């Protein structure tokens, strides 16, 4: 039986991203997927700048671009076509890329599969349905059945279930759902356009109490319409091409596009109670499902992958196993916030009572007439877990070094980073502490933002870090491999204390423990 560092069940975007991140670390990974080939039809519609930052980490950001369109905004209208809300997306966002990309998912998946195929330490086994998981003392054994009925067994130090909401792994660990009670029946219709349709909205929510509609660009040459269905309508009825073309007739005609997919979905809001049982973990839809109104479903799974990948890597290298308990502790509150907001927005958008819908329209139209711009949705910082302070996503901007100019993560690719406003902020760190930090994959990225005398390697070409440090009164930030901020410091002594706390959490050897104290 082949022993892997990690076995991943499910080869969707979450599983592929996790496999790629682990493969990039040099880990041995086997991915088991029950389907024989890629689905090759769109499902998710969008991803954000944080996800593109993960693709950047994997070296495939530019390869994603042919399957994406940058989205500048999101418009809500009422049944009369009046604009209720006009949301503008940042460009660039906090992670240095446009804040919203509309995507053609088959292109994204093809790009990830090609990346995995280039990694000799990662294997994808297709047509393998997992039927059993057995926990051993220091590993987990997974049994799968191939399409021809033969059995396959693989083992891993850890197993991650990224096999969807109805997958085997969640049922194996006995984790039940926490249900927010959002349960709606929708028809999703995807089209391949023959050419430009100038009157076709790129990203619009039609808040019509007689029939809410979502109109979404899903990457170059493709478009999606989603309709909330009425009670009593059957799957057979609503997926008929004639029914679909009648529903989209106000926006699209058969000479404009080919209907490539219809699906009857139930939008739900579920979060698994437990994301870990020993050496077995859940990620993506296996751990949480949310309505699509914020376009954060796939994105949340990729955040899971990035969080879990670096922690699995550290434990495989000898860090305390307790580090893995911080995965759910950090990710679940973040997912709950997004799910609750998606449910809230969904209920506002799809209000079916005419009187309440009219009141909603009056309120939102009055806000627009008063030039009140909608608040930008800011996702919460991480709390608890492997976070000492701050917990926000560390910003990424354009920087320069003597070797070149580029985005910060490309020029400072180390796992752990100390980012300082000037080299003097490092004055309290002795050689032993620096060596201990380097031993966990840490490096220093120093600017000279607050000094005209000291020389530093990094120059703040885009101004992002000048604003960050001067606006906060900080001298240093300790940044994790997933680019969330572990902690911040206002003095060199605070930085020394921050590193001591970090080293005590992620190291186990006696020498490093002494250094941490």
C-alpha cells in the first residue's frame, strides 16, 4: 500500500488547489476522484483577488486570465428596471489583483489539472469511489472502488475530504450539519454566446417579487441566468429548452447564444459541526455550503485549502499536532460570517411579498437619491487559532528590489515573513531568534518607509506599504504562509515578544522552546 503525506478525496477546485499547494511544498499526495473526467461545464461563477493571490502563489495566475473577465460592479434593479444598488469593486483589491473576476470554471479546472500533472509527487486517480476509511495509529487507510469493480487502497498521514456536500468523508467522521434554514429552489441556465450582446447585463440582480432573476457573466463568451422557481414546478418542466428560452426572452434570443446547460438547484446554508476527526479533515463544500449571492462558495473552499495546506506542511515537518486544531477555529467563524451575509442578501433580493418589496425599493431608491454609496463588504479578520493579533489579510502591492519589480508575494515568497517599516525595527532580535525563525521557513522583508538614512532591500513602488505602516503606527507585521497577519508590533521589543509567542506555538524541539521563552 502506497504511503502518502496526504490523501485528498475529491478533485474539484478545493481539492485541486490543496493538492497543488501541498505538491509545491514537495509533499506526496494522492487525489481520489469518483468521476472519470473533468465535469467540463460551469458551476461556480466568480472568484476574488484573494483567490487570484493563491493562483499567483501556484504560478498560474496569468494562465487563469483567458477564462476570466474583470468585473467592475454589481447592480440590483427592481421589476421596473430602476437601479436600487450599484456596487463598485476595487481594482486592485487588497491582494493586489482586481477584487472580482467572473470565470469560466472549466478553464480554471483545466489550468489546475495541468499544474498537478506537472508535479511528479502528486497523483490523481479518477473513477475511484471511496467506500471506506480506516484510522490507524500514525496514518489513515482509504479504500476505493474503480469503475471496473476492482479495489484500490492508499494510505496517508492525513486525509482531507473535499468531496462535496454529499461526500463520503463527512459521513465517515459523523459530522452533522448546522442548518441556517435558507432553502430555495432555483433554475440555473448557462449559455455560450455567439457574439457580443450589447444589452446583456454583465452582473445584475433583478429584485422582482414576481420572479427574482440573477444575470451573471461567467467568463469570456458565456453567460448565466438563474431564476427562483415557484412551488409545484417540476425539474422536468423547468429544464425543457422551450421553458428556458421563454424565461430569458427579454434579454437573450436563440440567435444570440447556445443553451449549454440547465440545472435545478436547491440553494442551502449549511455548516458542518466538526471539520476534523483525528487525521481526517473536511474542506470546501464538504464543510460548508452557502447561497451564491456573494459568489463566495468556491472562494471559501480555496481559503480552506490555503489555510490547511501550510498547517499540514508544518506538522509533517514536526510542528505540534495541535496546530491542526486551529484550522476550523479560524475558518469556521469566517465562513459563518459570509454565509449569514449571503442569506441576508438573498432574502432581501428575493423578497416575494409585493408590499415589503415596494418598501425595500423606496428605501434603496431614497438612499441612491441622497448619494449614499453602499458600504463595501469587508470580511472579518481571523481570530483565535494561530493568530496573536490583527488576523487580517496582509496587503499586496507593487514593490521593487535590486533584482526587479513585481508583486510583493513574488519578491518575498518565503513561508513566514517579518515585514518591517525600517531595518531598525529588527534591533531587538538576536541571532538565535533569527535562526529559529529561519528554521520554520521565515525571512525578513525590510522597507525604509520611516527612515531617510537606513538602507533596505524593498522599495514601496506602489505605495501600499507606506500607507499601511504610516496609517497604523506599526513598525512590523509577522505574516503567515497564507498571507494572513499573525501579529503586528509597534516597537522592536513587541516584535521580539511576538516571535517568541509564534515559535512556542509551532516548534517542539528543546532548543527552539528555549529560544521561544
